[in-house]
């Protein structure tokens, strides 16, 4: 273990505190930004996951997100009702449904991409490009060491409040 993690600067808190502080701030700001697209963070996250890995079963997405099935069905129903995702009969198991973005969903993903870039730019405005790259690499190593699933926010594992 590095000594840097053992001796927090008392005026700002340690690394864990700063990560939690920034994480809560970033999550709240992101929620505000996607609300302008009439989305919740959970909806935005699922749309992103479907865009990155289209055609997987509902069960697979729910398992990857760690979301309880009842909560996941409501999430998909809402997005389908807005014509952002569609369920297609799975292959080879015709009893399951695969999820895909619709044309409207793909267009919204373009808007979300712009929102995400602006969000990251605002959060990292105090860093140079090389500092931002280094920070991302270090945070990815920490996330991997902690066993976190890449691209999945831990908030999916909690029931809706």
C-alpha cells in the first residue's frame, strides 16, 4: 500500500473522501444534465449499455447492471413507451427478448454523447489533457483492483428510492 493513501491532507480529506465527494457531485450534476433530455441516470445508463452491446437479452443486461428484475422491467417498459428501445424475440431462445435501440434511441444517444462530453469537460476543467489522461488511468486501475464492473455505476444495485 502506498504511503500517499495513508496520510490524508486534513484540510481536504484523503483520497477516498475526495473520490466520494467528487463522485456525489458528478452524479448529481449528471442527473441534472440528463434530466434536460427527460432521462434519469438509470435510463441513460441502460441506453448507453444497449448502444455499446446491442441485442443482448433483458436478463443479461439486468445481470450486468446488478438491477433487480422487477426494477429492470419497469426501466425497459418506460424506455419502450418512449420509443427509445424495442424488444425483439431472442434467438435461439424465443421465450427471451433482446433489446435494441430504435431510431429515436440512436438520435438521443447522440445528444447524450454531447451532454457527457460537456459534463466531463466541466468536471475536469482544472486539468491539462495529459493530467486528465493520467487521472483516468489511475482511477481505472483502482476500479479494476476493487472488482468494479467497467461502465456500470454501483447505484444500479440499489432499489429505486
